[in-house]
C-alpha cells in the first residue's frame, strides 16, 4: 500500500499568547496494495462484491480503490452503510483534503466521502455532509480546507451547546475519513477513489493536547465564575411580597404566581448549571431572563398592593437590553422611579425608555416637557425627542424569513397610527396617501400583497396623541441630544403625561453632562449602503435608487449615528453628485470604499490593464472631488480557488495605487492577507484573525455579527462596541443600512430573507429602529473607551503612571451590563484626566532620521507632538535639493513620515524641523532640530521555490548536503551561465539543497539582466544568503519593480509572473503558488496545487528533450555532484530518467 504519513517541524505559531510548535503534516494514500477503510456501522444488510485496489482506472500509480457493493435496504426507508479510514490529526493550522473520485450520477446521489470531526475534550463530534460530486463518469476532484471547514461546526457547537464558549475554548481534530452510503431499497453501486491526500500544517501533538486542555480549563473557570455571579444575584432577590389579608386584582395574582414559579425555576437552573460539564446558552438565557423579569413582576405586584386601581402606570427599564415586547408581556428589569436620569457628554445622543402599562383603556395620551435648567445654562426642551417603539408583526427572529408572525417592537414612530396592527389576525397595515391626498391602509403582511405605486408615506414630525388599551402596554423611546459645548452639570426638566386634560403623572428628568468631550473612536465605522443618486427613476421606497433629498437625509442620518465610511454603489459617470453630497454632509474624505465595481479575477494582461485603467479613472474622479485612498471591492465572500484566483487582480489594483477590501471568512488572511488591505470578516470576533491582518500592517473589520435585520439593540451594541476594540479589530462594516427583498415594508413577500433594515424609508425621510439606536450606542461605547485609551497614552507620554487605568481596561468584561460599564469608563476618564502630568516645559527634539525608500523618510521625535503641527509639510526642509510633499504623524505621536521627491544613493542629507509643537505647546528645540542621514540603496530578494527533482511531499531532499557534495564555490561560472561572481563559503549552511543563481531584470525589459548573484536554496524552498540568512541583498539598486529570475543547474529557469516591488524589507515571493511564474506552463504541478521548477534540463539549454535523456543514460550509476543527478540524491539511476520523462518537451519561459 502506497501510504505516506509524515510530520516535519516548520515554524512557530502564537496562540493565546503562547509560542506553539507547528509542523507539516502529510498523509497520501494511492491504494496500490490494500484497502485502508474499515467497517463503521450500518442499519441494513449489504453484500460486498469487491472492495480493494483495482487496475480498472487510476490517477496516481497503477491502481485505485474500487468499491462494488449491493445494499439491500429496508423497504422505502432510507438506510445507511458507513466505513471509515482512521486518520486522527488536529486541525489547528492549515490542513487540506483532496481526493479523486469516479462515480456515475446515480451513485453520486448516495455515496459521499466525508470528514468526521471531534472537539476534545467536550466529547462532541460531527459528520457534516460534504459537497456533492458534480462530474460523472470521469475523475472528479473533491477538495476542502479541513481547518476552515471545521470552524463552522466548532462555531455551531459553541453557539448552540456551550454557554459563553468560542471555538478557541476547545480543540478541533479530524478523527477519520468517512465513506457514507445512504439509499432506499436495493441498489448496486460501483465507484473508485484515488490519490487521497491530507496535507498542510498542524500543531504538534504535545502543544495540541496542552493548549486544548488549558483552554477548556479556562473556559470552565470562566463559566463557574458566571454561575457564581448568577447565584449571588438569585440570593439577593427581594422576597416575594406578603399578600396575606390583602385584596389584589387578578392581574396582581398573576404577578404573584409568576414570582413563585420564577424562584423555583431559577433554583432548578442553578442546579443544572452546577451539575453540568457544560450547558446550552439557552439555560443561561432562561436564568438571565428570569433574573430580569423577577424585579419586573415584583414591582408590578407592589404597585398592585400599594396603588390599586391606577389606570396607567409608568416604569422604566434599560433601553438597549433585548426585550421582545408584544404589548402584553413585560420587559426584564422593569422598575419604578421618582426621576429619570441620563448621563452623556457634550455632543452625544443618549437613549432612555419608559413603559406605560394600562389597567383600562387610556385615550388621548400626550407628553410635554420643559426646558432643562442647570446652574450654568439652560438646554432647550428640543434636546429631548420622544418616539413610540411600535409593536408590529415580523416574519422571523433573525435574517431568514419564515411563514410565522412574531409580534415585536421595532419602529420608532411619532404617529402610532402610521402602522395599524390587527393582533387577532396578525396583520400589519401601513397608512399611505395617494396622489389625490386620500389616506388609506394597505396590507403589508401577506406574501401576495402588492405595494401600490404613486403613494407617499409620512410620519408626524412630533409625537401625536396615542392610546394604550386595557391590559396592554406601550414603550416610549426617549433620545437626549446634548448640544456640543454644554458645560458640565445637571440639567433638570419636568415631564408631564396626560390623558386628555387629566394629568397621569409628572416627574423630573435630568441630564447629567460629563466634564469631558468624547474623542473619535479608535475603530472605524462603515456600513454597506446601496443608496445612489438617481433623480430619474421613480422608486421612492427602495434600497438603491435615491433622489437628491432622500440621499442627503439618509447620509446625514448615518453620520449622525456615527457612521463615517458608508460604501458607495454609485456609477463612475454619476459619481460627482454623490461625492459632493457626502462632502456637504460632513463626511471625512481620507478614505473611500466603493462597491460600484469589483476587481474580479481577470487573468490576461489585457484584462489586468483594463482593471488598472478603471481604477485610475476612479482615482482621478475622487481626487477631483477632494477624496483620497480608494478602496476597491473584491469578489464577495469568495472561498477556495475563487478566492485565490483574485491575486493578479488585487496586485493590479495595488499597482494602480488603490487598496482592496472585501467581505469574507475567517482564514482569508492565510492565503490573501498580503494583498488584502481591509478584510471585512464574517462572524464572531477573533483576536487571532486580527493579529494575522496586523502582521501585514493591514486592517480587519467586523461584519455579520450579526447582519442587520435583528430587532435587537443589545446584540449590535454588545458586538460592535467595546468588543471590537477588546478583540483588536480596526472597524466594522455591517450589511446593510437598508436592503429590501420584496416591498420595503412587507417582511413576507421576499424569497428567503427578511428585509435587512436599520431604517425604513418614508417620503423625504427615514424611520429609525431600536436596533439602529443600539448600533449608535455601540459606536458611543467605542468612543468612551477610545477616550480613556487616549488619556492613558497621554499620561505615559508625559512620564506619568497609567498602570491603574491599564489594569482597569484589561479587566473589562464586554459580556457585563453595558450601561454600568460605560459609567465605570466615564469615571475612569475623569480620574485619568486629573492624572495627566502637567506640561514639562521641555521642547521636543529630533532623535533620528532614517530613509524608508527613495521618496520617503521617517523622523523620530523625543516626545508626542500635535497632529496639526506635525502634519504640515511646510514645517520641514531637506537639503540638498529635496522637496517635502506631505507629512504624516503615526499613531504613537512621535514618528513622522515625510513623503519627498526622490533621494539619490550615497548622498548625505540634512532635514530641518520648525514650528512643530508637543502636547504642552512647547516649540521644537532651536538647537536639536535637525538630523543627517544618507541613502545607502539596496534591495532584498526573498523567495520560495521548489525544484521538482528533489521534491518530496512539501519539502526537498538534502542528500547532497548530508553527503558533503555541494561545492563551497558557486558552480555557475561556466557556460551557459558564465557568471563571474566569486561567492565562496567555508561552511555550507544547514539543510541546503543546492546553489541557485538569482537575476534581477528590468521592469520594462524583462530580458535585460541588471544584476546577478549566487545563493542557496534550502529544503523548505526558501532562498538564503551565503551565511544562511533569509533573502539576498543587492547593493546599489533603488527600491522599485523588478523581474526576479531563478536558475538551477538541471531545472528549467523561472521568473516572476510580473515585475514585483523590491526594497530592503521585501516580503517573500512564493513561486510555489499557481500563476506565480512568467509564461505559459512555466512550472510543474507537484500535487495539491503546489508548483515547482521543471526537472531534467541536464545540459541547461532551456529545453527538456531526448538529449537530456541520453546524458542521463551515459551517466547511469555514477555518483557525485553531477548535472545528470536530476533528483539531487548524489546517484544517477532510473529515477532520474523518470524525472526527465515526466518533463519531456517542456521549455524555458524566461526570455
């Protein structure tokens, strides 16, 4: 049986702050001598006609695995018949599966090769259904990245089976390959399997066991702490009120019985949690719900006892905590109050909510309030805006449509009658006005309902009188907008609720204004926004086509909620109008994200040139309107070969001076992180993913955590606020501000999804939602934490001790009460502001100046300086003869990058700084305000290449090295290379395969060789210098684009597919990937889409032909450092002959 099963130690990974050994893993099964599958289980009888190696057909070697089976079935019931190939390996790394299968269409419907996953030490296991075979009666390649596929299932278990778990709290492993047959009745199936490979990188078994065990232990400690907190909360609940000798209403009796049942149920839930190794999130959700509802029912019962017969009661509860209300149930955390209090910063909008509970019909309800009076000034009553959180029916609880109808609050309306709800039939009706001014209601909750044309929809600009029916309640949403510049203090208003002329209740409302302003968030907030300017098409209630007025309203609404970078779907021809509206609205112009076109995956040079032209046209249009930093979209949520097929396109976008962003899955950085400037990553936050992007100096945004469409303010606030910063993300870009799949207001007339809306369009306006306000709170949370982090930096920059505040930040629990957490942060901001050391009176100085590239230098200053002064290019001068075009201060506030005209090599320059100030206002030193530097030009080539001859499953043979046959002087000083370099070593570096010749060639003329050097190639394919250091330095060459060619003694030369940018900090160019080399068919496929240089050019004439075979034949059984030793194992034999046969007729593609 031809089976290769190998590990190779290759690297280190950092996971959860631990340094872990990673190793190559390779399992290859060609089914030459035996059948490795064993019986697993079945629920019906069968007959094996044949199951073993067969010469009928094959891909690799001379045989494949043939199965000829007759299954007997059990009537019309589907039965199963399973076998397994034992193969246990962890999936912490990048592990790929591929195999070749041959089936007819009938067989493919019943037979599948799957992957059985385990998640130690949970005991959970899963066999997902693999994708179906789609090519019949020929060999079909089935492949999957196991280490990515398993993440979906790990996330599933973490989300559904284990409270508070993430995929990183337990291990992930492949337990075996599963061969499954599912069929009804009697059937005969014949199929073939060949060349089954599992390869890639994994953790060492020791590290896997250690880390998964430790992670699980940490998880259990975390859950135990949460359970202990819940038990404390349970023990601290107020006792059930004594109702002895008290007359209470039937509703009061309901509250009393609810309290008794809640106590019993909470006790049982705590016992379940205590006795479980892990428990489902639903159990803790039930506990939290009861802990929230208990005080609600307690307060309602107390009111029934102390104030019986009150027609309308008024309560408050946390605004953004999730409570799905249907007008009859009550929210958790409901409480009585004497006054309402909101805490906010100048310029901030902050929500509160109240609930009106009616014992009988209460009509004509109005609210009025006075100005907010403080000791320093008065805030206008217009600072408070009140809406009704309208309950209506929706078609689901997530983004997917169902046929069910769920009552829930969502719309924030001023006119309660805008949407009329029939709670008996579960029907929503929307008020519209036709062209004659006649108002009517239309059905918006039936799949077949047709939305009329030519109508308008309008909410009231102010809160209209409304009704609360007997036994029902109504939530009111209060938004306080504190004017910018408001002095700190408490500002008080009186709010009065009336029913007709009768006062129901009057109570004070306080705005407590904090003594600080909020900084901008450290994380950027964008959103997918489909709206584009279209003054021609008449689609007033649609997610894309927007008239000028509507576009301005929606863009202003997003900006007011904290969104700075909505995407653009506008066409290039109409882009000017869109850009001008954005500028007039107040959007920043430093970055621009367009989804108007995709970079796609062009492959030909003409297609790539067309893409560059398109990018340049967009850049020109943006520049003409004052916008910078174009970000172009890739292929949305691409995976596998579709994802990697974009490499040429993404490089072309970079070559044209733009950047790439695209939505995708975790793990995308593993294959495209070097080219992806902003990964918009789907799903749960993962700090390890953030680290991957930051290692490339790129950014990671969060998306679909969840997507827009959940009527739940808490989930957006919790996942897109504090958590973003704590997880190391750089921003968020959720989908979408508005997206309708049928008519905008009807949740049932789309095919699969419900409408995904943060707002609903009306005529010349939008109606907000509770989830949109929750997202605003997420952004404000990020601003509070950013303000504290900035103060910490300021304290440290002035030599102060910020450790107390850093400890607080590190202790933040984003799963806790977010309102309380924000108040804690606000208090720390006040304390940190008082802890900032006073100005030191010491002027900043220049520490050093260093060349980055011919057109850029960096200055290091002695202390933090102001953005305004540091970013002014007029404050810098460079002699001799250099102009400073731009200056950019880094986030450390000490490093300034100057963009300049081109420097010349080996010239000493002097940079002089003036009018730059530190944070205390000290002017730059008049004596230490200059620095000298010089440009010692060089570029460094880093590359990875495999040679087909010595290649063996992810590595190369080092037999020449171990046999001490590699010469200590480079061998390319003879024809046809005629290289005159004097490279000589006293010791060959470890793990070297052979010498290799490296050429740098002109960007404009790839046949023109500019410089050559000899180097070594190691077993892992890496190019190293004579000392064994990674990469090869070429002196006196300027950073820029070059073609890189690699030549070997008996392999065809290869060259980069295009000119690549080289500097002294160049990243590795990987020749082992598809489409990485110049020309047509330039490299051999070594398996699993790994490529290498063709072997067999023993006379180095650029052609592999009969002449090379003859040379090997004449050298047969000789040994030594010979050009006819094709596999570089020191001995010439039939294996070398075979290597040449596999490459016959291949020619060099290097000009």
